[in-house]
C-alpha cells in the first residue's frame, strides 16, 4: 500500500491500545497474583498488540508491513535474550561450582541484619559502577545477596529493591555503561559532562535510598537467630567445599566486564569457567550427582552439560535450603524470553504506526515551561518503557523526538540526556514486562511488582529530577533565556 494512503493516528487511536493493556494487566494481577508473569501477562500483551494492529490496518497499513515491524521489534531484543540464556547457564554452574554458596556463606558471617539492606545497596552500586552493568551485578552479587537474605530471615523483596537501587545507580554514573553512553549520544552531549550533570540528581537520591534502607534495617524484626544462621552455614559446609578459590569465576567475570568485553561472551565464559571450577573444586558433590552407569569422565561432562541447560538441583534434607541452592540453567529463562518477545511485539506495532509520536505531539502543546518540558520528556520515557518494553527504546525514541525542542528553547543537551536517564534508564526495572524488569525477575526470582516500592533510588531519582526542573536547579542553557522564545523567557514552572 502506498505511503500516501496512510492516515495519521488520532489521540483515541493512541490511547486505546495502552488502555486495553493496562486493564488486562490489572486483571492479570487480580486473577493470577504472583503467577501473572508466567503466561497471563503475555496473553495481555498479545491482545493489546492485536488492538494496535487493528488500528494500524484501519489507518492504511498492510498486514505484511505490520508483521515486518513486529519481527524487527523482536529482533531488537535478541541481544538481551542471548545474555539471559548465558545468565541462566552461569547461575547453574556457579551453584554447582560453589561460587554462589561461598558468597552466601561469607555473607552470613559478615553481614548484620540491621545494616544488610543498606550494605547490599552500596555493594551493588560499587560493583555496577566498576563494570558498568546492572544486569551482570544482579546476576552475580545480587543472586548471592538474595541467598544471604533468605539465610538471615530477611525480606527478598526489600533485598531485591536494594540490589536494583544500587545496581542502577552504579550503572547510571559509570562511563562503561551502554545506557550512559547512549543517552548523551542521542542528545548530542559530551559523555563526562552528562555524568557530571547527572550527579546532581543521582547522589542525593542514592543517599536518601541508603538512609531509607538503614531505617528499615534497624526497625526490622529478624526471624532467623544465630543458631539458624549457624545451621545454614553448616549445611553449606557439608555440601560444598567453601574457599576463596571458588570465587575465582566471579573475579574473572568482573575483570572481563571492566575490560569492556561484550556482555554475552563475558557471561557465557563465566558459565563455562563455573563448570570447570566445579570439576576442580567440588569433586565430592559431583561424585554424588553423576550418573554412575557411565564412565567417570563422560558422567562428569554430562552433569556439567546438563547444568548449563537445565540448572542445578540439590537435596540437603531441608526444603528451604534446597530451594535456595537450586536453580539456573538456560531453560529457566524461557518464560522471561516469552515475556520479552510478547512485549517487544506490542511495542513494535505501537511505535511503527506512530501512536507514541502522537502522544508527544499532544504533550508539547501543553509543555510551555522548562519544567513541564523536562517532566514531559521523562513521562514519555516512562511511557516508552511501558509501551515498547525496552530500555534502549525509552532513551532513543524520546531523545529523537525532543532534541529539536530543547535546541529551540536554548537548553543545553545535558538537560535532555539527564532527563532521558532519569525517566528511561531508572524506571525500566520497575515494569514487569520490560526487558529489564523481566530480567531482574528471572535472575532474582522476585516479581518487580513486589520490589517496586523498595527500589528507593529508582523512585526518588525521577521525583527529584522533576523538582529540580520546576525550581530551575542546574538547568543549563546554550543562550540567555531572553534570547529564546520571548513568550517563555523567565519561566521555569
């Protein structure tokens, strides 16, 4: 069908698919509760995508055009899918090798329940800042911290909130981070000016977040006593060879990440190294798990191979410990991948037929001040995270849409790049069907809806950014205010 026959979407066209999605997702949570991410949400996304497709057909798009857009949209998530599969394999072999159990063991010895949440946030922040990856931080340090929280009788949801808070703070201000490089590139800003500009919102936000975790920690009644911690430590010692040597795969992975080796090979090499380390340092455990009917070398190879795709399972005689020390494998990530594919399909249709752009055009008609413009940018980033389910899209699309308007108003590019991160990067792990939210759910085994209210940094930072925008705090300009849009001169709210 010719391009000239295409009709621009109406505001009702833009609102309808999102309204259907919100209603279906709400119904999914009400009807299925914590199981909503294991199928019901995917169906909701399929139906909402169907509504968007009908609107696209009404506006002159052909089915083949819409199908191509969906295929292209799904293809954008394939890099994340590869990383997810590698992370599943890594969790499995790191359980078998004793790497995760060792982290849990030492964590139980040194982390006090009173300051555990704050320490978890700070630890994840330092690691993520060093390697520039919130995903890798969650898959390694985060998994171990969830285990420590379970051992100490602390809340997995609050722990996940602390992990996500620290990981995204560190990722956001690291020059090694992909999103930290992407935002200034889209906005036309310098990388290090962008990072310095973000410090004005990120530093107060992380301080308030850590303070919040300290308050919770010192007011939490811990269900695990010293004897229970000792029992868990004893089980870990009886099942695994606990030593600093078993942490070598973690150090190798962090070193590769700091050297900016791409995420997929870094994580998968870490998974393979975990398999090798299991053979070297957990011979007693492997002897208990191997198929005795096969030759020894073949049986060991089969066990490691199986751990890579099916995960690790152990029987200690204690169900809670079995749940804690079992998991991983590529197969464990298939539901998360299903959710990502469903979300990307919906997002691709919405983006292709121009529904999000229609929202932006409507918003700009009311964004008369600098404060409202920056707030609108962040709201668009959040909407993009919800609709397209992809963190990168939430930076690139709004960045392209608003860049000209920021230039027209004489606002420095760092204002836009910071807004893209404050509204896009920060909010992505809070949305269950977003690639980041689905990833965190798959790795930490905590639903984003459960940890959302505890991801203090991710909640505080956007609010603080909006307050700064309306008060005119650190809003940098290219030209004097009176030289740009005379009707807007002097307005910051």
